[in-house]
C-alpha cells in the first residue's frame, strides 16, 4: 500500500448474514464484476455504510431494504467485534468514493422472515447485484473476493450456530 493510503480512514459499515429457514445464507453477485458462472469472488453478502448518527442495527435493516429490496428480517446475532479489511492497492482512490483505505464492519446474523419472492434486486435504479442465491455458510470464504476472505472465514465460524434449519 502506498504510504499516503495508510493515513486514510476506514469507512464505517454494517454487514448482513441473512439465514433462510433451511439455515443457508443469502449471497448476491456484484453487478460490477465479471460474471462468469461459478467464478469465485463475485459473490458477497449485503453490506453498506453507516450514516452519521445511525445505529448499526438500524443500518443493517436499511441496507437490506436498499440492496435486496426487503427488510423482512430479524436480528438473531451479532459478531462481538468490529472487523476491518483493506482494499487492494489497485482499488484505493477508486472504490468507496476514493476516501477510504477499506472498511470497518459490524456484522449481524439475521433470520429471513419472508419468502424468496420478497427479495427484489430490481427495486434500486442502480442495483448493486444482478443475481442472488442461498448458499451453505461454510462456502462463504471461497465465494468472497480475496481481500474479504478473512472476514468471511471469521463470520462462518462466528455464526455457525445459526446455520441449521429453523422451523418457526
């Protein structure tokens, strides 16, 4: 990383590990990355910035509504620590408005309370994602872009107790 980039702050961010009734996790394919079917790295979980004076719990529900078209979810867990990642050198100055070195994230486990039809990627005029699917929690690290992989490894371990069928 260029020395000047080390002085850049981390962007405050929330992330959603959204579990369905079968214990699988929603992953969505980024619309701005090459979309070769089965290609690693283009899939991620919903996440987004925390507005000034916004509570992270409120922010995660807002981000779900903005990114996947539904907030039909209940928070069932929270990773106890903030997690950070640095952008790769080629993205610094371009990604995240060019103002951040990476993100400082608070991650939540949520139970999806709706039906698959409630997930609507087409509600945003500039959708972040072009496809979505349910995946086993253990697959998360291999689906992530390399610079987010360590966070997804932590989340797969932290939220493993929620990755089981839920009948209610």
